[in-house]
């Protein structure tokens, strides 16, 4: 507290009440200088939540109270932790959760602000152009009203490979001896991890297995985690054999081989199934289910509700695998003890930033994992896998990324939608600020343009491949 040191002897002569005023004035001057944790009256604010249940990222430790100040959690306890001067929030028996982490998004403008309104305090981008990533990073670093972000930047894929239909032109590879250069360029651009696209079993041109292996080797040599997109069970086999750390998506083309699932569990490979997107892709009305939940409606707004209920674009005449097979494969992974990560793949058709993560949690529980495991898949799990050591837990010393919900998501996972409050690094989020804002209008335009581009590209691809070819 060096900033509060006061001189004597004039100090000794002051009445106590005047001394308190001087301390307050000096504290105000010091926090205004740093700009951190400033309350309306200029005094650094501490907030204490009382009368709560707490899920700490893996379990419920029996705490009822969480205190935070200057962006960090300072105390968690079974007894009320409030001190004089704190803002006290009575949770009314509701549940405090770590801020949620969406382990799979693709940025569009407004993604970070919209995510935060649904309690998602960190998003992990899994392929976006460098300009979009730079703008998101700048926002996350300078504004308290948006989620934080990590990104792969441009992922590794073949020329014309997925997701060229969204983002081309961008750098691609054609051979294993280009892997080192590709990884070095991503590190220079600030990528937090490497994304690799396995197109095996998919619709688009694909990297060969030797190139995927070389990319994994190069990334690991530079200390980068590797996330691999898969389109099929053969793709899972390919990327697991290449030694990736995280598999993105769960295949629905066939049942996952039990021996492969055991290898994944043994190797500690995590899987982010993104069921919230897959259900829509395979014809299930998951987006409509999100739009129909009154607990999500206010922060969702009419513009997004319309887009979610308009349904997946649909591929007339195409045979799609049954969505239930995707859930069956998640059930196999969970039963084998594979770490699951909750990710939405928003803004794919039928999904939206933030709200769809609550849908993903519901779908994961449907696959047989407990609500606590599902919550861990959106908090402590991705924090551990992606090395985000300052978040994903309610614990003293961690970022005050917090969500307060009414009810108990450990008994009913959909209670995560009954959000009362969201704090990002200790700053309360105005959950009504995004709907009908200029930022939302920009986002809807960007989203509509992207959907139109993808739908046109997929239709063209299918017509070039001939009838009845499924992805
Ligand atoms: Zn994706």
C-alpha cells in the first residue's frame, strides 16, 4: 500500500474521521491513476457474493461465499466473506460458476460482446483470418465488456481444402517439407495454437498424412498445442496417429473403433465434439431449441432468434448420417474417460455465440456425462488443456471471471441459462447492451454474408461431385 503512505507529524494532529477522508482521497487518486477496479465513487471496489452454491470448475467444495477485488478472486469460504465497504450480492441460493470457455468458435465482428452476455468469458477461435483475430485481440485487451480470446489464426489445410469456401485466399500447404515454415509463420502472427484440417472422408481437397504428421512435429517442437479438425472416423484415426492434442468435432459417418477410443484415452487426447453445430448440420432443429428457451430470449434478441429458427440450410436429396451416431460416439469417448471440451463451432448455421454453449452442455449431458463433468468441459477442462492457468476455476488468485445463475446446474444442466450476473475479470457485464446495438447489426450482416457464401460453395461442390454424395 505504498500509495497510501502519509507524512507525519501533521497526520498525527488530525481527527480520526479526517484521517479516513485523507486515506479515501489518496486511495481514489491511486486507483484513478492505474484505472483498475474503480467504482462509481472512485474507490476500488470489492464484491462479495453470499448465500450461494459454488461449482469451482471440477466440483462443489461446500463454499457459500466468493469475494473478488481488482479483477481477481480473493476469497472463497463456507462462511460469508463480505467485509465492510464491499458490494454484497445475495445469490439467494443460486450457483456461482467459473466464467464459461467456448473451446471452438470462428470470429465474426461482435462475437466477443455477444459471448459475454451469455456467461462465456473466454472463446477459443479455431480458424480466422489474421485481420479479424487482431481486431478481436485489440478489443479483448482494451474493453471490459467483451469476452477474452485465444486463436489459432489461419489453420493448415490443402489448397481448396476446408474452410476455403469461407476465408480464401489464405496460406496453404502442399507437402510435408513446408510444415516448419507454415508453423513459423503462424507463430510470427501470434497464433496461440496450431489448427490442422484433416479432410479425410470430407468433401474438399485434403492434406496428406505425412504433411499432417510433419505439422504436428513442427508445432510441438515450437511448444504449440495442436488441434485437428476431423470429418470422419478415418480422419480421427489419421490425426490420432499423427499425435495431435485435441480433436475438433465428432464423426457421425460410422461408429468409432473401441481400440481407437482407448488409444485416445491413453494418449490424453481431448475431444471437442461441437454437437451444437453437428445436430443442425445433420438436420436436427437444435437452433430452434435454443431460440425457444425463454431463459435465453432476452439476451438473444429477435434478429438471432429468427436466424436460429429458420433452420439449417438443408441439402435436398442428400443422404446424411443420423445425428444420433454423433452422440453415440461421444458416449463411447466419455465412457473411456476421454477429456471432453465444450465448444459450439459458432456461428455455423443453427448456432450463435454464447447461447449455443448452453445447448452444447445439455447435449453433452445427454451423452451420459454428469452435469459436473459437462461444466468442467466448459471451465477447468479447456483451461487445463489450453494452458489458461489464470481462469476456468473459482479459486483465490484466479481471474474473477464468474457467472451467477439461479438454480442448480449440477442437478439440471439447463440452469446455466438462468443467468443472473456475469463478471469478466471482476467487471459486471451489462447483458442487455448487445441486442439491437450497432455491433449486433454489423455482426448480423457479416453472418448473413458468410452463410450465403458457404451455402453456395457447398451446393456447387456437391453438384460437381454428382448426386447423392454425403459429406
Ligand atoms: Zn470450426
